[in-house]
């Protein structure tokens, strides 16, 4: 199978950021004022954080575990985020004992692959899994209102059977996660009633599930981000199924890495349409920023067959030499489902904030901080 190439007209397939501060100035909301003080915000952050961790573990039968900040380059465990090579991890050399036993390490971009290996390490049986309070660095993002070089996620993973590698199982897991997020919003609003602002509707009780092919059919002439924006006007909270496989127009809804989520499995028997993929994203309409807002990316993970197929389509068959990929091919680690829920993204939404920097501390360029201050948006430092 030939390696896929994408033309410039679909440049937004790999990068979700805005990319220009003149544009960002137009995007940031007008007449904004935080509903919570900085002190109230911190109290709300940790109450919501504790609620989500506790209830995510209850809903999905997970246990909290420690997670690495750095990994060995040779392990192949780091998350590459995409398959076009545009986002690379920070790498450094540890000389150790005068370079007699050195280590080349990378700062994680996400714990996606590590978690699957960890299922075996922690002896997670079918129906059991792990959840992490993950921290990462992604240096190649454009720093805007909802993209940061510092990333915090609830990265989770759960062992499954071969029979559970289907769309209905995926949707059931997604519904449980959504139930937790809705409950977290309830908690925040009870703690701070002033968050009950009529300008900011509450999350719907139920998610709408749409396949990427369906959204393309609805808006065939729009690029991906514009399709998402349009569909969220109709459905304010959606799970987009099947992200990575080329759609009818020849391009995937978005580029996805080849070695964790399964985006090639044929699901046409379940959907009665020409569809592929056992993965997807939860997106909502953010009433503060008045923009699309991604909360989580997740999916059933690749098995030996789909890993090989996806690596071939991506021109990355050399990855099969890494220990992680060999472990999948040789059935040495469990089949699984997993994902990452953006902590700052979720808190930004639930606490009615206009910027990630209001709920997380990281670095921002001077131009952004000054721009935000003029709009009564004050990022933490």
C-alpha cells in the first residue's frame, strides 16, 4: 500500500492551532471577566480534579499509577502525536558515568504507549486498567488560548478482549467518561453558584455520536476544523468516530499516529456505511471562546494486524524494530482501549475561562500576555 501524501489545502489535518497572533487577538472574547477569583479558581481546580480522578477510576475500573516524565529514546514508547513528523519531542543526552553507560532520553509528549506497556507491568486483567496524572511537553505547538507547551492529561488505559474491539464497546466507554465530565460540572456549579451564568449553557446530558464520514457528508466543501465548528452549532457536544482513515474526499479527518489508536478497522457492518476506525474525539462548543473545544482523544488500540497496516500506510514500517512495536506484534502486551483527557482544557471549560493560562502555569510569549491583559484575561505566572 502506498504512503499517503497530503496537499497544502488540507494543512490543518495535523495542526489544530491558530498560528498567528493577529488572528488570535480577533479570536479572544470581548467583554470577558473571570467569574472566579484566582483563589476561588485554585479551590475549584483541585476539587474538580479530585472528582474526575476518583469517578473516572470508578466508572472504568481503573487505579491511579505513577507515570514517567522522560523515556528512553530506544524504547519507541514516546508519543509522536501524528504521522507526518511535524511534532518532535525534546531530547537530551545523559552522559552518566563519563559516557560508559549513557542514556538518550526524551521528554514525553503523552503517555499513550507507555500506558499499554504498564498494563502488563501492573498485572491488569481484562476489565481492569490504570489512570495517570500525566505531565508532558509539546514544543511544536503555536501558543494560543487553548494550546500550551505544557500539557497535563488524565491518561488512562484499560485491558480488553479481542471481542470488545468494536464500535459499541467504544461508545459505551465514551458515555461513561462523558457522565464523569457532566458530574464534574455539577460539582463546580454547586461549589460556586456564580458559574451558573446564562451566557454559558451547561453540558448536555448525552453526547451525539457522529462518524467523520457523516460530518464530511454534511459539509463536503469545508476543511476539517470548519466542519467541526459547523456541526457543533447543531450538536454542542459530539464524539467524532473514525479519525485517521482517508475519507471519501481522499483525506483523513485528521492525521493520527500509526501506532496507538486503531483507525483502519472496517466498521461497515456496524454502521451499514463505508466506515473505518475504532477511535475518536470528544468535542464541545465552548460558549466563552465561541469556538470548537477538544476535551479528549481516545480509542481501541492497534493489534498486530492493524499496527502493521497503519505503519505501512504511514511509511513507518521501520518502527517495527522498536521494543514497544515488537511487543504488540508478538502479543506480549494486552489488547486495550485508552485515551487522554486534557486537564487544563476541561478545567478551562467547566470554570468558564477564556484561556488555558488561567488554570495552568506555564510559559507564554510577552505578546500573548499583553494581549490577554487588555481583554481582562490574566494568565498565571
